[in-house]
C-alpha cells in the first residue's frame, strides 16, 4: 500500500515540479503545495479504503502518532492518522501521503507483537512525512539532481511503476526514516530495539532485488543496529493492556469486514 501510494504522490509531485504555477521556480515545493496534493490523494484513499469504525482504536493511534510526531524534526506539517482495513505486503506498513496524512492498516496490529513494535512502525511512517521525502525526491538538490526529475525511464516492480532514477534515493529515505523513527521512539519513551525486532522478523530476502525501492535486508538491519547503538538503553517494552484490548477489538472487526479491492 505504501509503495503504490508513494508512487502516486511521486507522479503528482513530479508533474507539478515540471509545470509550476506562473512566477514560481521549477521544482520548488512549499508546504501549501504539498498539503494540496496530500489532501487530494487522501480523498482518493478514503474512497477506495474501508475505514474502520473503532473510536477506541482511532483515539489510540492518534495518541501514539501525535506523541511520535512531536519528537520528529520540525516540519511545519499537521499530521492526521486514520485507520483502514486494507494493507498490502507482509509488513502491513502504513501508507503516507504528502502533507502528513498517514493511513494505518488494521492488520498491522496483528503482525506486531508489542506496543513498542507498533510505535516503531508508525514512527517510521511519520519520519517519511516529517522528512518530506516525496517532495525531496522530485525537487532538484543534493538528493535528486534536475536530470533525474523527468519520469521517462521506469521499471515494473510488484505491480507498481517506480521511476528507475528514484530507486537509490528511495532506499536512502527508508534508512533515514528508520534512524529518525528510533530516535523519536527513545524520546517518546518506547523501546527502540522493538523496531529492530520487527524488521528482523518481517522483512524477507526478496528485498535483495537490485531494483527494489527498499534496502536489502542486511543493509537495513545493519543501519538499525548502528542507530540503536547511539541511543541510551531503554527498558520499556510497552505491551500495555490498552494495546492488547485494541488488538482484540480489531481482530474481531477484521473478521467481520468483507474484503474490498486493495488500494491501487
């Protein structure tokens, strides 16, 4: 889900980068532009997704998400967190739209083993938003030179079109998001090592594909361990009774939710 949504955002941003409003420099994105694109993409996600009707789960996600967002580098974004039934891929990661819109798939609660693992995955997604990765990907600069902006050469991967020139920057953003996530977890009182455990358990060797937009498994785990070594020890495991309650409720809701087409 995150890959498909990321590609959609990337295309929208790239079009605006090459066709800016009159009087504006090409490739320069303000928070207002990013927010406008994010609102449009988020509206499309809501039309295609099944929104989960659980007040307790939504409030729980908001509480953790806003706490983690407060620990991120200042970005000027207003973060929103929404709970949906659909997810794609083994890791069930949240989908991140430009402007701070984060869609959390309910199956994530069934694949994590603790509140800290959930916080780690959510922090990773918040870090993508805080880092404005979709904007940086198509904006000329140290990450993406102007020659890489045109969407001319693409590859087909897992039923998604990914611009070939963006593979390496996307991998770098994944590693950066992991580092920012662990720092935010530590500041918010969660156990940073939980993100290491989740990635070790869930990320398969299929990421060894040289064209995959996510880092190879060993490179990602090494990056996580290196980031963990820079943080002070934190013994909190955060497997609270509230987490288990939300998990049970969502398992029951998912069992009663009819399948819908996946986000595409």
